[in-house]
């Protein structure tokens, strides 16, 4: 069977694909190809998340793919590390050299002396490691638990809530309080923003908590930006629990029926009144109390986090 590209080499065709970036949006795109060259890239209009839009880092993707400065052949370092001295070699030479080095290590040290050190980077199934895993498994190389980034958050969430999954992002449209905590949603989770705008139109209060005044924190839709000091998020959480417990804003029956070891949590929170947390977080005590009361009483309420917190 001949490919559509071979049959239509002089006729522009459109091919549907998916964005390969490590991003929660997982957009669908349509790329127009003419004479084997991609000439146009657009977000798919019919996809319920993409809705015809791509984010700023992908809108110029074709410029990056075809940029004259992009490496198109392997380079061998010929000078000291950091010197920037390289010589272009062929793919055949590069593959042969890598294979020779791996064979030498296996013969002298054993296959376990080779360690595959990688993570996502891109989310495509081939790029993400399906073929690489097969290769290194066949070789008998050492492997690692990939706790470099998202897996740590995945395991932490599972330890606390029993599973690693959060709420359905589309349910944010139903929320009356939305806290974007440690997520630059408007820039890095771009396609969730229309859902948040829908909640705002329905009267929701939008709060951003972040050490950095991000594009999200500066968005006109945001009602309150709380610039917490880096690494002090736990103190802010405990002070919120302290306030909600002191003002009887918690559903104690639900807590008793659905949680374990809550006594230890409340004991820690009792030692973190808003005044104490204010000195740690840089957010004043009255604002911390307002945050706790709003989250507890203006419901449904939702907290949206990404892997940072």
C-alpha cells in the first residue's frame, strides 16, 4: 500500500495529529502538507478542548521545525567539554559509534552498567519510551523508577486521597470558588481558561496562589492574587484548616466517615494560627481567614493544582 503522501506529492493534504508536549491539554491539530513539507498548523476546530486554538509555544512550531539553526545531523565533540567544538558526522557513523561503546561496556562491565535515564519531555508514545524501553530491556540494562517529576506528585496524591486522580477540569465551570494554586493556567493549561471564564460569568470568585506573579496571576479575571513565599504552602494550608476548625466550618461527620488520622492533621493545624502563618507565608492573617471562609462557604469550591504543590 502506498502512503497518502506518496500518492498526493503535488497536492496539499491535511493530516490530523496530536500535540506531543507534556501538557494537560493534549490538543488535536491539523497540519497541511505540500510536497512533503508541512506548511500550515492549526488547532482542530471540532475537538472539544482544542476548539481551533493552539498555545503560544506551539503556534510557531513549524518555524522551529524548519529553522536553519536546527540540528539535522549528528555532531561528535572534538574539543574539551564546554568548548563548543564539534564535527558533523553521518547517522551511520553515529549509530555505529554508540553501538560499539555499548557493546564494550556490556563485555567489560555487564549490561547493568548501562542506565537509561529519561522521562517524558514529549508525550508521544514513541518518543516517551516505548521503543527505548524495548531496546534497553532487550539489552538487559538497569532501569530507574522515574520519580523525577510527575510521578512524585502522582504518588503523593495517591497516598493522601487513595488515588492519584483529581477532579474533572470541566467541572470547574460549576464552581463558585476556584483556587488556582501553583499553576500558571492561562499560559500552560491554556484550554482550561474558557471553562474558568464560564465559571466567572456565573459568579465565581477566582483566586490565584503562587510565589510568582504569572500571566495567570495578572489576568483581569482574577479577583485575588496571594503571593505566597516559596516553599510555605503547607503553612498556608494548615492556617486555613485552623480557621475552618475554629469557626466550625468543617463537616465533621464527613471527615470521620471518609478520612483516617485526621486528628494528627488537626493537631498540626492547631499550632498554625493565621498570625503565625502570616509571618511564614508573607500573607496577612486577615487575608488567610478570608481565604478559608470563602473556600468553606462559597461553594461548590475547587482547588486546581499542578505538579509543583
